[in-house]
């Protein structure tokens, strides 16, 4: 009798443990989303402050775009490095320390003397942010199974536009009242909040059985061997083999679609307020509010589109294709007389926010599921670092195109054409294959 009682008690204890684990994953999701929002808070607010920054720092549209690019330059390499760190070390410290770097650099940047100093500050911000993006994605992917991973990724990735909503609502007012330096102090304090919360609440999921290749999901061998003792030649060969992931058909689609859509996202970020202000004669304040609405639509898009991808029988990539078709239509509409109507333009930017920002939820879920076992962190970092090329080049290039032509039409047309070509190249009709 005692034996059976002990067995029953152990079963009940185990069931309680599993229940607590299932509940705690929502805490992890909330923490990862908050850290994403707070770490990207200041950079996401640059577009909303465009009129103030242009006035106070005497910037061209290209120089304004370069501010956004500066924050994304270091992640070009840093995302891959962060992916390696995430496969070796606890996300709690990798992400937390990166968010602290964002906070400290923004705080120090409040003493910047001008445009050049602000560029340097944003370079350092980008270095810290390099760990937050793939780290948060890996954290969520490891706690949620495939049945809810898309929704969870969508909620987590909504953190970036959510931070943009708050930044677009607060930072322009702060810049108008206290100057642009005060916005860096605010951004630093917000980022510090996210860093502290993540380090206090994040935990790795309970130990899981290793996949068939013998490598556990966190990428750390369980045989006790130290990866630091691995010969350098072996490390180089292993790194080269992992880079060859970019040749896989699924990764080619991921990289092409990501590069295209992140360019669209950059265009929305740097040009929305200026377009509404200059082309449709909407005031700087109301234009910033429209940008808030576009970011809010992006929050909804990342959640709704990712949740749809969980249930789509045609695969997660179908959601990404839908986003590309939708943004192509929106960009084309902006080049027509319809785009010069204040009401129509505002509605178009909300549309573009939903699809042109919301695409990231299903895209990153598709990426996480396409990664080899035990290499999720590296795959996330690798694909995101490729995206960084577009993130760096798009804002100043689109701004320069506007400066040289004196019109926004070439910028919208270029983005629409690039997106249409990507849809054509990456679309493959289903032919009885299993869901990707």
C-alpha cells in the first residue's frame, strides 16, 4: 500500500511540475516580448522624431536614414556571433548583458555633441541589440512546441512594433519639450528596465531528451567535453558547414523574403512621417500619430499572421507570401493619385503596417522550424545577419533617392518592384508535399 501511495504521489508531483512548466512559458513569452520592446524603443522612435531631428540637427533625408542604419551596422556580424553564444551559453545572460549595453550606451549618448556623436552611440546600441533579437526568439522557440510556436513567436516579435508604438507616442513630445538628448535618456532607462526583468525572470525550459543526432536543443554536448578544447581547424570546418545552410532551398526562401520585407519595413520607418507631412500636407504631430497607428497595426499583424500560420495547411511561408503581395499593392497605391489623398494615405500606411511589419511573426517561426536540431540560435543569427544588409542599406538609400528626385514615388516604386520579383522567385505551388 505504501509503495502505491508513493507512486501516486510522485505522479501527482510530476503532473504539478508539468502544469507549472506550461504556465511559466507564458511568463517567458511576456519577459521576452518586454525586453524586445524596451531594447528597440529608442531606435523605433527615430522615424517618429524625423521632423524634429531634421530641424534640430539640420539633416537631409539620407542622413536621417543613416541614423537608422547606424544602429543596424554592428548586428551584420553581431547577430551571427550572438547566435554562437546562444548555442553555448544561457540566454538569460547573453540577452540581459546585451540589453544592458543598449541602456548604458543610450544614457551616455545623451551627452552627444551632435550628429556624428549620435551615429557613434547608435553603433554601440546595435552591438548590444545583436543578442536581444535572436536570443528572445530562441528563448520562446525552446519553450513552445510547434502547435503554438507561431502564435508565441508572433506575440514575441510584436515587441518591436509595440516598442515603436510607445516610442512614437512619447519621444516626439519629449523631443519638442526637452530636446532630442532627453529622448536618449528615456530610451536608456526603458532598455535598462527590460534588461533587469529578463535577467530576473528568464529560466531555461526543463531538460529535454536529446534529438536523434545526439545534440540537445541548446546545442551543448552532454558528454562533458569542453567545446573550448575543440581544435581550431575543426571549429572552422564546422562553421563553414553551418554557413552552407544558406544554400538550402528553405533558407534561400527565408533570406530572399526576409531581405525584401525588411527593406519595406525600413521604408515605412524612415519615410512615413515625412511623406504625410510633405506630400499630403498633414502636420508633423498628426503624421506621427499615423505612424503610431501603423506600428500598432504591425503589432496586430505579427500576432494574427503568426497565429494564422499555425493553422495554415499550406505552410507558414504562405503567410509570408501573402504579406509580400499585400505590401506590393500598398506601395503601388502610394505612387498613384490615391496616395496623395490624406485620408487614403493614412489608411494605406495602416495597411502597410499590418503586412509590412506584421510579416516577421510567421517568418521567424518558419525560420526557427527550418533550423537543424541544436542549431536554432545559429540559424536565427545567420538569417537575421543577412537581413541586416538590407536593414543597413535601405534607409539611407531610400532617403537619398528621395533627395535626388525630390519625390517619394521612386522609393515606393523600387520597394514594390523588389517585392513583386521576390514573390515570383520564391513562390512554388504545392505538389502534395508535406507542410514546410
